[in-house]
């Protein structure tokens, strides 16, 4: 869901800010013109985003780096707190083991996330506490993204943080933190 949200945010900014289309990575994309011309505006932007994702290798990046690469296209990327970066990396690794290894820990997971204290072949169990931790990490990242949007629109970081703190989404990002 977060991946789709990030893509939708990028597409929306590409739609409302055509200057983003002048990004050097977009300008270098090679596309079949006849196919591109047959698409409507929304599909053209999605096509460009897919090609940008491929050419920037965003689809091969792990954790939050994947999102930050896409957000860079519309000037919404920025620093990510190391703890949050690690949480996303871990979630990505655990998700892959659950989906591609039938929910069992493999060597790759153990190598990438030794702090999980799992053994090869052990079932991966997501406790309620771990689920809340993951949910909170996603909410914190979304709050950061909203702050970046306000800053991009001209607010100072302090003003943007104050505006976000006054909104209900902030409660969701701090409730279990």
C-alpha cells in the first residue's frame, strides 16, 4: 500500500508541476513515440514513472531507498532518520522471506538482519507489538512526506512540522512510538 501511495504522490506532483518533467532522468528516457502518443495524460505520466523507476534502478533498491529515489523526481526526497531507515530495511527483508520463502527465515534474512536472532528454517512470527512497530514506522514516514510537501510549497520546516502536529495523522504516527 505504501508503494502505491508513494507512486500516486509522485504522479500527482508530475501532473500539477510539469517542471518536474524536465528532470534530467526523465529527459533521457527513450520511448516509442507512436505508443506514447496513444496514451492519455495520466497513462503517459505513469509510463514515464515506470521507465524512470527502471532506469534509476529504484525497483532494485531496498527499504526506504526505493521510495526516496522516486520522490527525488519531484523534489520530495530528503534525509530519513537512521532508525526509520533500518525499520524499513528490516520490513522489506522480512516481507520478502514471508512471500518468497513460505514464511521461513533464510540465510539472506539472517545475513541482512542479524539482530532478529532467527535461525535458518525458523518460522517468521510477527507479534502484535512488531506489527504496531511496523505500522508506526509507515505512519512516521508518511508524516515526514507531508512535512516535505509543505516545505516544497514554501513553508519553513518548523512551520510545516507545526502544521502537521496539529493534524490527526500526527496522532497515528506517535500513538505506538
